C-alpha cells in the first residue's frame, strides 16, 4: 500500500490521557487530548496556556507541613489560616497578620483536623482535638478559646449510668360509694380489668383491701408483654377523699419514660386521671468529650451548624439550633431546636462531610446519603436515603465541592474523580466518574481545593494533591461537560505537601525542596516558582536560601529574562543593579496522542511514520519549542526584524508553520515545550504526518 499523509488537529482540551488510551482512536476525545500535558492548562475555549507560577510567602514554622484554610471576614477582607503544630498563622493577603499560639494542635492530630470559617470566627475541628475557636477583632486582635458548645446532650454509650425511675400517679375519684374496676394502659398495652375485691364498695373498703387492690394492679401491669421484667410497683394512699395510686417503674424498667393512663371500666360515678410525677431517664454521658472524642468536621445547613464524625458515634450528626451554632439542647420542644440524628443505629462508617446543596448530602468513608426533608425540624425525623453513588464514599482529607450545581469529589479509594447532580427522574444523586481516561494522574489523592472562575480562567479549577507530592489539576465547566486532567509541575524537584484556597480565591501550597519547607501562593502569569521580587543596589541577589543549589532565572522590571543561575550560599549574581523577580523554573510539556493510519472499515495499520509539519496557532507567545518523532525539541524563532532592539520581544500571535522535522518512528508524536521562560498560549496545532 502506498503511504499517504494523515492530518489531524488537537487542542489538548481533554487533558492528559493514560497509557491505556494510546491508539484508542475510538475514544471521541482522542485528538482533543495529549499523551503528556504537564505545566500547561487546557483553555475551555480551545488550546493551552501556561499554568500559574508561585510566589514565596514564607517557610514552615515546624518540620510538619502546615494545613491551609481560608475564610472571609467581609466582602473586602479575606484571610488564609496556616495551621501548624503549636500555632496558627493568619495571613491578610500574603502578609502575616498574626501568629496565635495553639498548644492543643500537635503533630499527632494535625493531619486529621478540619476547618470552618465565616465572619470573624474560624473553627478548628478534629476527632482527637477539643474544638477550637479563633476570632479576629478590630485593631489586629486575635483570640483563641474552646469552641463554646452549650448543652451537649447526654447519650447512652453502654456504661453503668445513674437511672431515674419513671413515676406516675393515678387519681381515682368517686362521686359516691361504688364498686371499682380499673384497666391500666402502658405504652399502648392494656391490662385486664382489676376489681377492688369481690363485693367491696369503695366507701366500705379497708386500707388492707385498698393495698391489695394496688398490688393486684401491679401484678396485672407486670404481666404485660413489654413489662414482664416485674419492675412495676403500685402503692396507694387516701388524699382528700380520693385514692392516689403511685405507679413506679423500677428495677430493670428504670431509666426509661413510659406513657400511662387508667380507666374505670364498670361505672360512670368514678374516674381515673393519670399524671406524670417523675420522668424516667438514664443519665448517660456527654455525646462529645475528651473520652469520647470531638467532632471531626462542621458545616452549615439551613442556618444550623452540622457537626459529624465524633469517634464514639462516627455516623451521627449533631445539628444545632437555628441561628445558634453552639446551642445543642435537644430537650427544647420548638421546631428550631437542636437535634441528634444517626444515619443508622449501628454503623461503623464515619461522616467526613455534610454539604448544603438542593438537599443536605452527607458523605462518609463508605458511601453517601441525602436528606429529602425540605426543612429540618425537631419533631420530624430526618430520612437518610442512600444516593445512587452507593459504595463510593469520600477520600479522607479531601472535600466535596459544588460546581455549576454538580457535586465533585474524590472517591474513598483516592483514585477517581466523581461528579453527581440530583436527578428528578431517579430522585437521587447519580455518580459519574470523570477521570477514568486520566487514571494515572488521579491516584492517591490526599487533599483537594477548588478555585472559582476568575478573570484568569472561565473554568473552575479542581486541584488535587497526591500523597507522593505531585499536584494535579482538573479545569471544570460542568454545564458543558468539560473536564480535562493535567499535572502542575513543581520546579527544583519540589513536592507539594498541602494545598488550600484563601478568602480571596487564591491557591496556597506547602512545598518541600531539599528538606526546606516553604509556603507559596499561585500567581497568574508568573513564569517562576517560589519567586522573590526585590530591588538590589549591586549585583548580588540574596534571600534565596530556600532554593539552595537549584537553578533559577531572573526577570527585570522591563521584562528581560536572564539565566539560569545556580543558587550558592542563598544568593545569585545578576548582570546589574535593579528590580528583579527571581525564582525556579520548570519547562512545560504537551505531547500529542500518537498519530495512526486508518484505512477502510476503520482498520488501523501500525508501521513506522513521521510527523513532518506542524501548524501552530499562537497567542501572545514569546517562547516556544517543538520536537517530533522522538527528536529533541528546538526553539521556534519568533523574533523579527520589526521588533524593537532595546525592549523585550513582544508576544507573537498568528499561525506559525514548522516543517521538515526529522525522525521516523512507530507511533510518532509532536512535543510542544519551552527551552527558556516566557509567555506561551497555544490556540491549537494541526499536524501533517507521513504514516
């Protein structure tokens, strides 16, 4: 068969595919994906742009990486809280505003802590940490105290608790002397009628006969199926012309509350009225305590605080009173009162997050539930219904986020990104895996953060930190079914150890390089990582100890880029005095899916071939290199004679064609990368191949 040219275009919008998908041209996204997409971010409209760099904020205060959580005090003020063993640091913008001592946070419990912040209050929760409250006040004043729970309910954890007997009084009143026959009902079970002796009128009965009647009533009650333990006693006394029967539920019946009523069944000239004298209860112990553990998480739903994950009752939800997030009094009778609910009476699953969507959705380590109750009321039980996402659960340490009315989360295994939306037909939330084509990237996910759409991107960014220190990104526009998974490369062999979003929608990273821990914040259009900007009088640029031994680049105030330089003794020598931004850099790489030859009947012919021409549509680009067929990438010369000689090269836009690329290999691919820092925005690339 004669060789022929095969043409295809790619935009990389579907992100990086796993090796399992190579040559799978039957997948509709095949030519919209890449064999590698690292350091580049898919643009929803089409093409790629460089991922953000990072700016240095500071270093870790301890050897343990900090945990991040942001919150907003008001529309103009947002904080990032960096929680470390022994302290919490509050950043306003990227400036350290306060350091709050927190001795209760230790290396043993910090990995399990969770956060909730709103207005001037920031809460820290953990199963082995007594919940903490941090508050900010005017003048830069910060305070820390215990989360002020009020009226923590007592529950039965199976211990030996004090019990109170339930006591009722049945008042028997008679308009005249009469024969008496009484039936007593307890919790819906009614005794047979008990007579006041044979042929005994009430007006002529002796005390012994009254006492015998009381004993007979007790015997009849103890004969009821639910009271067969024999703990009921009945005594009698004469009070103001009436007879008072005192019913006590003791013995094994003690500690519970009963419903009692009495009826005179043989005459209308006498009556029996039951009154509750003492409510039976078992004292129990506090639902949460140093012994039983504390809530692992908190969220809001219908203006109630929802606490979950208490170790002694991991599948229980403690829901506060409406508008009173600390008030947990479940004995109040109003509908807005607090309540304590369990997904199931006996369950070993642990609640990891409750999220307010169309309904309250509760995620555990095993599965997920939703509560179809329109409102939470004290008198109406919550109906926990398993979602259609059964047996998926939520990965520990990660979060569920709502994006475009869809829920996105990492499954309990840490290896799959899921989405779900409420389905009015199935009346449930049905999960759909979103990352199967990029399973090699979405693996071992330990932390997640979500960045809302902004001027920099029209898509929501779902950030995923892996347990091996790699960072993965999924730009998401759920309403258009756009989800592409790519990798953010950490320069200078860095490893990401924690991630979080602050109150201003910025992403913060805890990065480890050569045993040095740094706190960095992502910054759009910054080509470097762990970057430092300052003005130097001479040529020595110091303050780079966190990048010791690494190669760094420098950009001056005019936009000229110099480098690389190797950091020695925390400094580098630059060409002249001035203002510079210096940081580490790592080359991005995007590689097309292998080009294959397709003949009639969709048959694939596998044989050596080459990509010889690439048409690249660029936007505002100053640095780009390409290579094909396994050959090393080479810089594309963008500089023209019309460019100014005394200023940085302006960004180039338009169609650029590179042809005559050498090489002849099986499954040829095209690689797009950079050999030096600069701007790069690719709209799409069209490839011509000889296959």
